[in-house]
């Protein structure tokens, strides 16, 4: 397995304590965050990086929203991963451009602890709108970016594999 040394000084959020069984929802309302999650099919790090965070956020009373225009989530994978199937919402019959608007609206509601969206390339204004919506809703937003294999070999992106068993 190839690993990359990445330095990112842009993270201002403290690490989430995964071991706690109770989640303070009032504290989470102050922590809106948008980040991009670049992944590649050749590097299986999804379970190690994002899954524990999703499990932690699943302990909140709020929902987890997946905006996946191209795929349908596998209930079997969700239940095996320890994610709360009864708190999952998926929207997969929308266009890529509508996904950005849907993500902004979902983040603003505060009904979701996390919103994962497979979005087209965004400009700075759109990213800022999503960041404001995440802060106002106290939600985490992950902009999911698949990368092609040529880019991941050159080492320009941090990459994470999302296993195909997630989708039907």
C-alpha cells in the first residue's frame, strides 16, 4: 500500500472524540464545516478515514444525507458498516448541478449532521455559499470527488477508495 505524506494547515476544527457514546448536539450546532474528499478506486482508505466520522455523526439525533446522482446506496453495506440505516436519506435522481443547490439547502436546514454530495467542480462563490450554509445549519458537508487513476499516480491528490459494495 502506497502512502502519501500530506500537510494541511487549513484544518481549524478539533478532532471529534469517537469513543463518546453521547453527542452534544448544541456543541455541534457551532461547527459547520465543508471539505472536499478526493478518492481513487486504487486506494482503500474510505473505511479508515471517513467511515468512523460518519459512525460518530450517526449517533446524533439528526439524519445523514447522501446526494449521489449516479448511484444507489446498498442497505447491506450501510448496516455492515455500523451506520444507522434508519437515519440515512439518499437522493440519487438529480442532476449534478442541482446537487449543489440541494446540498446548500440541506445544510441550511440543520436537519442533517452530515451531507455527502458528489458535485461538479465548484467556483469560489459556490464553495463560500456551502460553507455559510454548513455553519448556519451546524452540519458537516463533504464534497466527494472521484479522481482518475492518472492523477492519483502522480501524487497530486489525497485519495480514498469508496468500495463498490457501497452501491447496488
